[in-house]
C-alpha cells in the first residue's frame, strides 16, 4: 500500500463552494510557492465556475490567471475540471471549439483534465478524451455519482470499463452532493479495484456531514487519491480539510507526508483573505451548516442555496419543503439524472414550477424540453411516453450524440467577436460566454485606449 495522494482543491472547488468562486488572482499568487512545496499530488486551479466568474465578476482574464499560476507552480501538477462537451459552459459546444479549448488549456499549463458528463453519457466525453490524450495530458474520467434504482455498482463498473477502453489515465468518483455514505464508499472502491488497475480518486463534499467518514473508509478500501481543501476553505459545502486528514493518517501506511509548516502558512494566508469576504457578505456562514436532508433529497449545497433564493424572490418561502419533496419526484420522472450542473439547476427549476404553478408540468422551461428531446444526452432510465407527450408533444427524440448535430463553430465565433478578440483564447472565451466575454473584451479595449490617450497627453504636457 503506497502513501495516499492529495489533490488540493481550495483554488477551484474550495472557493467555488464557499465564496461563489470570488478569489482574485492577486489573492492567490502570494501563497502559491508555499502550496507548491507542501507535497500535494496536484492542485485543482481552473475549470468549473472559475472561468465564468473571472470574466463576469472579477474583470479578469481566466487564461491570464492560468498562465500566472503555472509560472509560480513548478513542482505540483495543475488540474482542471471540464464538463465534457459542455466544457465550462452550460450547453454542448461544437467539436472544433472543444478541441481548441482543451489544447489551449493544456498548452498554458494544465497537466490533469478531469472530465465528467452530467448524465454519465460516454458519448459526451469521447471527443474530450481523444483531445486530452492527443495533447499528452493526463486524462481523468469521472463518474457523476448519484443514487437511484438504475445507478447500481454494476452500472458504474460498466461506465468505468468504457473510460478505460477509451484511454483514461485515472478514474474519479465525483460525489457532487456529498451523498456517498462511508460503507457504500468502501464497497464501491473495493468493487472498482477488482475491474481496473487505473488510479482511483474520490471527490466529495461535506454538505451532509459524512464526507470525512466516507473519505476514511475509502482510504481503508484502497483509494489512491482524495480531494481536500486547506482548512479555511474546507467543510460545509466544500471538501474535508487537508491538514486534518493528513494529521489523521500521520504515521500510518497511508501517510500523505505533507509539509505541515507550509500548509499552516497557506491556511494563515487564506484566513486573512477570507476576512474581506466575511465583511462584504460573500462568505455566508449558512454554507458551513451541516444539512442531512441532502442525503434524503440528493440536493447539492449550491443547488439548495439557489432554491432558497428562488423561493424568496417568488415570495413562496413557505412552500420550500414542498419543493424539496418534489425534487426526487422530478428526478424519477426524468430518468434519474444526477444532480450536477447543468441538470441540478434544471431539475430544481422544474420542481419549483411544479409546486408554485398549481399543477405538475404546467410550466416547462425550454431546457427541460431540450433535455427530454435528448439534446443533453441519454437519461439512465427511460422517460415515460405519457410525460414525453406532455413535455414535447409530437417532437422527435434524438438518438445520436447531441454534438453530432452541431457544425464547426470557431470561425463563426471569431467573425462575430471581430477585432475585440486579440487571440484564439479571446475567441474561445466569447464562444463559451458570448455576452459576458464581449463586455470584458470591450472594457479591456476601452481601458487600453484611455491609457494610451493619457500617456500621449502626458508626453505633451511634460516639459522637455
């Protein structure tokens, strides 16, 4: 039994889970050299919501952030999270966009790409797997873990064999809701280890209060790598604390042998940084509260907080419990989709509409119609013909890979954004988030023009 490897998530999922992904590059850079020497297997630093948030709220170029992190991290692998054909957005993108995006991410320093599909539809991952392998990066394929009558251990083992046959370098159990119970984790890890020799990683969340126990049982079962976050950005809807797990395993056969002095320095840094987010209200202590109902309803922490907000804006907070109870029913109706982006938002919205509209499926969002048409992929269980008829009428359900219906798009995006884009990466930012990226690129250009004018004025006002 070799030592346990640690993937440190605070620079991606840690702050995404607790402070809405608001860490700035300037808050990250000063501590990178300490983190780089702490002994982590990898650091998750990019992907997920980091890209959108940088452009939308921080007025930062996410590509520039990646370059700066890579320049400061010399010893540790850099990792990103991608939603397969959705990349970092919320819909399927054409194959040429997927290829260029991943090529650029790997070129700028990403060593490990964790790929997942919200429906566990292998077809939505195949293109990304091929690109990551071709570019020489480590391809980690993740199962989106959920529970239902169809999501059995055999279901997951079959999916993992598909990943392995496609060339995956490692496998991740991605438990986005924190619903994997300790003894289930032990059995699942043991079962996976029988069918594959690929390294196995566990990603979970503390939302429901079981993550630390689950992680320990997974370690005992032979997991190779686990995801943890430095203590100030851990727990609640985030991952278990890195230091606590490392101390718990110290002196055992699984001892990750991390540098505690450097981890303490890292923790001290982020404790200080978090004061700002506590003061401005971004860091809401609600995200630290344990919510055992997660185990009952399988609702991830982020989805839970979004639904609370939704119900408040609709003046329907009194119906919140009814919505919670409706979520599992909608999941069953729709073929038990895992509650992960973008499906968690879609199922949550449908549950809200079912409760407040006075009738189930009286109001149906466009995204749910597209889902039932097969535009997101194939559900794990069939949707009843009666419900299909109610949602999409006589429209056909597609059976091909959804991205097969998309034409190449990069040149079209390039033409649309025009001279505001100064690089291929600018075009890719626009392809994923058109309006947000356009606003960012316009602001960048206006700032440069203003600076240029100021400099030229200074030249003429300065005495020779």
